[in-house]
C-alpha cells in the first residue's frame, strides 16, 4: 500500500525554466514532508522539508508547497540547471512515529542545456 | 568528514548464502535505518534502531536480521530466507529528535548469483 505516490516517473525541462515535481499522499497522519535528491550510485541527500503547519517553504531555487486538503505537495525548482538532473524522492512521516518515513517511487528530472 | 559509510558498494553472493552489509556512521546519531530500493519503487524500511541494543522491524523485515551493538554501527544480514534479495540497500541515520532529516550512505548493490 503506497501511502506516498509520485505519479510521474520522469520529467524533462529546459535549462532556465521551472521544474515542478508532484507528490500525493493518502495518510492524513503525515505531518512532515521532505524531498530528497539522488544521483546515480549515491545515496539520497536531503533537499528541503515542510511541516504541516505551513503551506510553503523556500530555500534558494527550491520551494515546496503543501496543500493539506488535497494531500498534495510539490517541489518547484526555478531556474532549473543541468546539475539538478537527478531522481527526486518525496517522503512523509508523522511526528508521533518519526522513524517510519514513507517514500514515493521517485521522479527522474532531466534538465536539458 | 562526518558521514555514513556503506561497504562494499557491490556484493555478489551465491543463492542460499547469508551475507552481511556494513553500515558505519560518525555523525553521533542515535537512530539508524536500513532501506531497500527496487526499480520503480520508493525506499522501503527493513529495520530501524533508535538506540544501542534496540531495533524494530520495518515493513519488509522478513528474511533480514540486524544488530546494534555499537552506536556507530548497524550491520544488516540478508539471510537465505529472503526470497528476492537482489536489490539496492541504503543505510541512513538521524538524530533521535523528531523531524531531523535522515542522512544516507551511498548504498550497496547486492546481486545473488
């Protein structure tokens, strides 16, 4: 039972344009959400997170938006750069069980020069 | 440099053999985790440990065993009972306090011949 879903396995954008990666979740107990970035042959690295008390969190070129009523979050990368090409994982957890983090299947982003 | 070291990067074993994957961290983190990644799927939790000498099963613990004798080490044994052991295994660690992002190692790719 996938509680965190990333329905787009891949996304291709032109350098300088916006990349929007989407994530949906089903468990209403999730109250903290994270995005990880993964390059081939490396482990995921933490990118940005958002608590359910917020609807937006920004860090440089990366912004995460949370729509709790829709159980949907998205990661915006503006402007996209070729070095952003990687697999992006969405993850979610509940503060009451913060060891049980659930991951989406990932979206492979390709930024074309 | 602080980080998580997984070794080896690639591991080949014959069917029916137990194999142990190493995970060491020098981040002074209390919690450690083991995940499995299969193509087209998100990371799935195998086991986690919040403190030394204590560990809990994740979603897919069958056929695996762990130990946590030292804070910095959390080895995973893939036993012959694991029906489909060929996968990419990721170890992670985090502070015990809630919502601290997990830090990942670079993974071990296990192939059963």
